[in-house]
C-alpha cells in the first residue's frame, strides 16, 4: 500500500536518539514510510534504523549538506507529502502528521511548521512571505511582515512538512552549510506559494543546546555565515543583539527577564554577531546561469579572488536603474570570489583626485549611454583614464550612442595614453561600433550587470506588492533620453504614468547628496576629495542607498500583470520577476538592441506608443 506520507530523517552518529525519532513517526495515526539519510555514521545509527524498518540511504561525509540530504530523501519518497525531521527530534503526539496533512488540501501550500502560539489568538496563520523575525515564533503578526526574510527564526527543517512536487521543482540549496530552510522558504513564497504556521504543533528543537556551549557557538556562527552569504552583508551587529536583548527583557516578567543572560542564550547570541566584516560569497543559485553567466565568464580571466579592486562611480543620485546595476555588479564580484567588503567605493571619478595607493584593478560602474547625449558619462571616462594611469581599467557594461568626430578623437587619445582599457558593451551594435572606432581598447560583449539579480533579491526588498497600483502599469521616461511619445499618449488616454525619478528619494539619498554638496562647496578641491575619500563610511552607506533606490523601482513593478515601458531597467526588472513587458523603444534604439543581444521570453516590442497602449485603452 502506498504510504500517505514519507518521513526523511537526516542522521550521523545518533544511535541514542534515532530510535525515538523513528518511533514517533511509526506511532502516527496515518501510515507512512521512513527514509534515513545517513552521512557516514561510525556508531549503530544505520543498524538501528534498518532494524526498525526504515530505508537507509548512505552518503559520504564529504558529500553532506543539509540541503543535499533532504533532496535525496525527497527524490526517493513514494508519497506526495514529505515530513523532514531531525534525528534529535520526536513528534510530540500521534496525530501530529494527520493534523498537518489537512492544510495541504490547499494546492498553494508548500510547507508547514508548528509554532508555540500565534498572536491574536487565531489557530493558524498562512503567510505569502516567510515567517522570519529576530523575535520568537510567539509573536506572529504584523511584526513579521516588517522584517527582512534573512533572519534566525522562521521556517525550520528540524521538523517541517513539505509538498514533494514543489520540493522537486524548487529543491533545497545544496551549497549552503546551514539555513537551507530559510533560503527555500523565501524562494517558494516568491514563486507564489504559501507557508503555514500552526499553533500548538511546535516540535521541541532545543537539541543543539544539549551538546555543549562550544557546539552551540559553532552552530550559531555557521548559521550567521550562511545567512550573510544569502544577504550579502552581516546580519547581526552588536547593536542588533543589544536591541534584541532589551526587547526580550522588557517583554517578560520576573526571572524570565534574565533570559538574554542565560549561558546558552548568551553564547548563541555571540555566535551570531559579526564583529568584523566576513567575506560574502554567493551560491551558484544567487547568480543565475544564462545571461549573467556570460558576464562572469568575461570577467573571470581578469579578476581573481586575490585581486584588490577599487569601485568607481557609485550611483549617488536618484536613479533606480543605476542602483540595480551597482548591486548586480557587487553580486558578480562576490561570485568571482572578490572580497567586496574590502573594495573601496567612490561616488564619482572626481572624488578620486588623490586616491592613496590605488588598487591594481579599477571597475567603473556601467549603465548609462556612452555618447554625446550624456556629458557626465564622457567626463567620467576621461577622468578615469587620466587618474588611473598604471591600473587596469574596466568599464562595466553600457550602451554606446552617437559620438561626434571630436569625441571619437578625444576618447581614442585617452585610451591610447592609458594603455590598459577594457570596454564592456551590452549590445551587439555598441560592441561592433566600439571595435571599429577604438581598435586599441579591449572590447567585449556582456549583459547589463542588473541581470545578475534574481527574483529573490528583488522581492526581498519589498514585503509585498503594492495592490493600489493598476494591474497594467505604464512606466515612461521623463528625462532627455525619452522622446515623450509614451508619456504623451498615456496622458491623452488619462492613464496613470509612473517613472523611477518621480518617486521621492530615500532619506539616505538626501543626506548623502547634501553632505557631498556641502563639502564640495565649503572646502578646496584637494581637501574636499580627501574628506570624501577618507571620512565617510562609504561601503555600508552607499550600498544601503542603492538598495533603497532599487526598492522604489521594485515597488512600482512587483505585482503587475503587464508593464508598458520605454525604460531598459524597468524591462529587465520586470522580466526577472517574470512579468510580461511591452517595450517601446526610444529614438536611439537602446532597448531593442539590448534584447536582441540578450532576449527574454517576457519582453515583446510594440512599434509605437499607440500600439503599446491599445490593450489598456480597450
């Protein structure tokens, strides 16, 4: 008879607890099979499991990760619902699985966890965002919806139930050393599935605290490293730990106020804290194959993990597309093993008048339109070639527009004087034009850096889509690069027109720009440059600003059924989110040229604004 559920138990050297775990599964009121994935036990773990009727699958210790062990069990399961259980744990009652199965009548439910209680007195809570917070699972409610998804609480595979079909389509990440459950929970909910957290079904998961304080510290530190790997930045700083401890103390009474100072709690908190920047590396899932892989292959021969780099032209302005490029560029560098936490960041080339000991390799942020239309981009190019003599200079992917004869001569002279300039162009027409006009430069075709971002990256910035916006959204340029046709036609039809530059800038953006303008206006250039280079905390502040800018763009796009736009990065972001895009090219042909080189099944082109808006008008 086909089992109603399959229990997958990960184990290594657990002869003292494996019997209790298997017994709790076999005692359930519904029939199930037991699969034990053993990763090289040296004791009687496998023998005990087989004697109790479990099917044992052995893997080498070197092959083990939490995600790989679960995926192997899911692949071997014979039922549609899989219980993932740690060998340390036991189900607390015999009807636990039977109650859990009732929630899987809803086809959108991907997984289930038990929690102690749910805020507001409700019996269960279904979330389209993962249940993750720095607080315990007893505070379910609006607080969770304000938290970022990478956190220590939330979906846990010490005792979870998952739908096999979804786990096969979206397997657990096998490259992570921990927190494969958090990454999976975020990924499946971004895809439109939901997770259910049921009050009163918590399975005690304090087994790691019984293994000693040293083991607890190592486990907490490993989880923090994995979450930092996913987030691209440290998760807990000492200030975060202090705030968390203060909240716990204030919310409890009597002796329970001392909970943050208990040895186990204190050691676990210390293991999670990042006292110094850790090197963040990306998993293979974080940077997708396809278009982004081409950019990795282009840079891999010239960028080794040991290389020091300077990052020029940080986007300190109100431009969501440039911020997407910047964050995508950082992801690519991390995927190549470059330590971005040590890379110096500069807002623009003019700040680098007297950079002390410049790095051997300088990357200038891509994007924009290299041509006479944008004088600032040309000025940045000339300044970089002049100021970074002796360094390898890489201009990240951009488009090439109309260049006057005088500009061509000036660019050629700058390239020849420098002697080591690499130009990455993001469409075939631009690359061919650059090879023809600038034969002494190293020219490569590569996609826009924003292509390195994934749907998980983008939706991690926005708690939930903005349902107040219309399902079909018009995002049109209002700057000098747009021809105004899409804006004009949309206004004639009384349609709401959105644009990246219309949304209010973040507070970080305003403070940074005011600070830069004040310093430039009040101090001589050399002194101002020294202050801007040495004094400002660039890495954390600038990257925070870029995330805030990208968040504005995602909030305009996420949740749409269709996007009509003449913006390249609105098209790229929407296609990453798998939203249909009707693109209207500007008079310069930038969008069509890009998607001819890097096609997307979600992007189609309209001949003009009238045809693009016809469906909305109808």
